[in-house]
C-alpha cells in the first residue's frame, strides 16, 4: 500500500509496522520471571528447623528482625539504540542512562485534547461546548486516551472535521465543567518544561518495573514547579514520578562559544541553587500510545524568563488574576551557572546532538523550531510535542542537556529519617527483647595486655536475655501491590530504534 503525508492511515510509518516483532520478547518483558522475590527462590525453612521461629515455615518473606522483604524489579528502554536501565530495590527507584541527553522546550496551554471515540458520531462543528446537554455528551463521545483504539485513536491536526461535519477532537480548558471542579484551584500553568523521549511505544521491557513504580506512594506527587508546568493534569500526563539527580549529575545549557556563530556550541552546568529545578519521569500518550519521557522544569528566583501564559482563549479567560501573569515569551531564557555566571540558552537547528543522521529514516533531522502538535513531522508543519502546547514557545532543541542518572524513594520517605530502617520497626514496638548465650565477654587474653595488666573497659557479663528500648517506632518500609498488566492490549515494540515516529513520504508494503 502507498502512504502519503496527506492521508491518515495506520500503521502510518515504516517504523510502526509490527513485523517481524509481532509481540514483545517474553524473556525480556520480565527479567525476574514473574518473581520479584526471586532472591529467596532457593530457600525453604523446614518444620524441624529452629529458624522457623524467625522466618516461619516455607519460603521466607521477612528478615530475622521481622521486617518484610521487598520486591525487586529491573527493566530497560531505549531510543536510537541508546539504553536506559531502571531498577527497584528496597523501594529505591534508579534510572541510569547516558550523560548529556538533549531536551526540547514545550509549554502546556491549560487545555486537554479529547479525541472522538471510534463509534461516536461526534459533536457538530460550531457546538457550544459549555451547553449543559453537550457537557453530558462529551465523556461518552470523546476521550483523552482511547486505550482500545491503539494508534488510530490519534487524529492529525488537519483532521479536525469528519466527513459528516462533526469534530474529530475538541480542546477543553482544565476549568471546563467537564472536569467537575477537579482543577478549580489549580495554579496558573505558566512554566515551560523541557522533555525528551526515553522509550519506544508501550515500553514493554520496562513495563513491569514502571507499573510497580507508578503504583507506589511517591508516584504522582508533583512539586510546585511541576504543578505550574501542568504535570499534575492527569488527562495529559497519565503517570508522573518525581526524580532526584545523583550528586554528580547535572543540567547543562548551551551558551555558545564567545565571538563565534550559533553553530559553535558549549554547554555549562547550571547552579541548581539559583535556577530552581524539578525532574520527572512521565508517562504520556503519543499518537495514542503510552511512552515514557524525562522532563525538567526550571524557574529563576530573580527573573521570570521561564514563565508565560498566552493572553487569549478560554483558559486565560478563566483565570482569576490574569493581570499578574507574564504574557510575553522569553525566547532565550537565562540560566544561572556554577561559578556565578548568568547567560541565555542557545537552541540548535538540528533534531539533536546525538542524532547525526536522521536521513536513514527517510526524513527528519531538523528541529521543528515551533511548539504544538508533532503531527506530520518531518513535514515542516509539525511541532515539537503535543496539541495542548503553545506554538510560540519554541523548542530550543538541545539547548539543554541532562544527565540521565536519577533516583527516588518510592515509599516517599527519605533515608535521612532517624527512625527509618531501625531494627525495631518489624516488631512495631519501642522495646525489643534479645536472646543470646550468656557469659563473660570481652576478657583480654593477648599477652601484650595481660602482662601490662590492661583491662577491657567494655568487658561485661551478658545475660541470656535483655531488652533494648528505642526512642521511637516507625512502620517498616512497605509497598503497594501494583495492578495486573492487561496483556490483551498488547505491547508491540517498534521495529527500529528511533526517537518518536517518523512519517515517511512514501511507504510500500
């Protein structure tokens, strides 16, 4: 079949044809072989073993101090044959990938795009979306993620109207009655975020690990900058996991080489104490398929370069104090750098510094140079991200690089807590009784000490039992059982390793 840029046919790119990978490799979708407690799989306590007092009979599920075992997960994802590895141990999530990964700037516009469901008639063009009758119909006819429709659930920007003159998609502000006041007290969405793709569609080889991570207490806890970037709008961001950089990881910003043109590049490390920063791993649909993206949100304490709200449209009109908001885009925001410098970010006209030859995919390789829906990129009409983003907030491709070296505590508790992991947690009591072999311990017998009459000040008679009293008791580290993954929906990895789909001008199959 022939596919042109003027048609909407799925699968719509060579890279989305599932053959020869009709299904994800089952050996790789779960590296623990469906046993996140595999580390005790070779152990079993018999009924005649005294250790049963501590561990019970059969396979152990706790430590000698009665602290429950925790599951271990691992997985990986990739784009462009560049791999990122995730692991979960003792409720600590880590993500290790490459250094200096390029990011693009995008900014949410306060809206959610809802796509017409497959069998729905759709609302006629010109419909008043605030009519009470229409509000009741929206949920039945439209959705932000049409999970059972796969790639075909997405509609291109130029497919807004059907043959029957109804709407293929509608954009509703988060203040619309459709959301039933869910975002009524939401702060204005006035910060950009900088993102890049971490996985292919469905991320099958990290699915188990991420399904677990997104089910834990720390998931979908969005910080103050993230909220101002709209990352807590669940209809746009299905799941969010806030991350912290390892101590030696950084954000790097291109400021160019002094006295040379913009193609002479140089990246400097930002000072995170002066340019505030929040990092996230987010799950978001792209062409109606779930992907994983890393995203960063920045804001300066001494200027408003990263802030903007378009002074137009239903979302802006719904804000209570719009006059207090910045309504002009700063095309080259400033960042603070280690060493005290302050300079403006310089974007590049290329797709990314780690993408030297996108021509092998038949198109692409250039920065879209504008925000908005990715659409039919590499056709020059394509934008840098999603339809819920401003066109005028330009991507500044790879002006910002970030080290993919992150962690977070999935139980939402820091290891700096004095009572976390104390040995009395499993007993849930401040007092713990210890049993031992009694006797006099610590008597020096080395001639060096005995000939000089040196006595051990720590020497003592230890009884057969004693009780330690702890200052407090904390619940042992625990986890939330994740939901079962619906395998019927399928996880079909793309045939090639690329960063977001590439539309082909002509594809034959």
